């Protein structure tokens, strides 16, 4: 086991299944452009040819999309290598999105949760059938769970995902059986629904080595000014430090922090 035990690849592409409805005119270009941008989630710098191969596009199509995104500042090019990387416009939009969601203003409370427990803390939101990490503060311990902002986790395998499902309105769109990552992964809709009922009953979710063997997590809901659960906050770490004896205390800590984050977000929304 390495010191950082949680890096999960971010970019995921999905093939359109045979017989699925074709996109409306104009949407295909948007979908492809988004796919090109998302391909940089786990690839620092790429050529259009590499992007084409990763996404199943023709090289000419990849070139056309890349050049259009470069013209808007969404991508930039290294003149020495001729490889492309995320540009200044994506950085500006990302920063503005975090600020307007209130995420960056919540960081002091997340820091207090990390310092109070000594464990890694993440703030995540739902992105389809995944959880996108907005903020992450690593544990002070050498053996820890790390996942950088922008990382994505399958929603049925993580504590934050269960929170967002339990208090959200939309079920998962995945077909059964859900992808199994460990022997503990919930792979059926019925099994997941049973767990979500437990989440609502106790006010927090548990990931019991369901994404990575040896990693446990607890998460609780963060609400906006209207009472809607818009994010989840989680404590994550190695199972050797998240034993059953310590788990209730960690769960109470993350629930209390989620309550303070909710209060802070409501106050910020009202000002």
C-alpha cells in the first residue's frame, strides 16, 4: 500500500449504445467539445491525435474542436511541444463556479474538520452518476486517502455519493448490475436503496471499503439556503484508523461540520 491510497482516474468516456436516440442537431458538437475538455481530467497535456484516439473521434474532428476551444481560451498550446493543456478561461470559470457555489468560503470549516480529526476531508457534488470533488484537504498522516479537486468517483461506491442520492431527487441511471470495484460494492438497485434508507435514518453515509479495499469514509449532507442538499462533506481514510470503535465519533464530527457548513452557506446566500 502506498502512502497516498486514493487517487482515482477522473476522465471517463461513455459509448452511445446501439439503438439509443441520436442527439439533436447541434448537440453532438457540444457533447464532443465537453468530452475533449473532460479528457484533460487525467491527462495533463495532449495532442489532437491523442485526444482523437482516446475519444474515438476522427483526427480532423479532434483538430477542429481543439482549435475552436483554443480560440476561446479553454485550451492553450505549448509551442515547444505543440501539446495542448487546459487554458486560462477554464481556470477563471472554475474559480468563479467555486466562489458562486460558496465552496471556497466553506474551506475554513473544512480545515477545522481536518485538523480536529486528523483525517482527509472532501467536499463533493453530484455530476450524473459520479461525484465530482470540489475541495480536498489531505490528512496529516503519511498513510492517507488523497483525491485532488476535479477527481470523480462512481456515485454508488462512495459515502458522498450515497448522501447525494439519499437526499436528492434523481436515482442512478446506470444499468444493473452496477460495476463492482471490491467485494463490498453494492451492485443492485435494491441493495443501494436499502443502504440509502439507512443513510436517511442516521443522517450520514458510510463507505465500507466499497470503492477501494482498505479505505472507509463517512459523509453528511450540506444544504443551501432553500434547504436543498447541494453537496456532501466526507471524512476518508484507511480502515485501520476508521475502525468500528472510532466510527461513531467520526460520523458525529462530520455531521456537526455539515450542519455548520449549511448554516454558513445559508448566511452567505442571504447577504
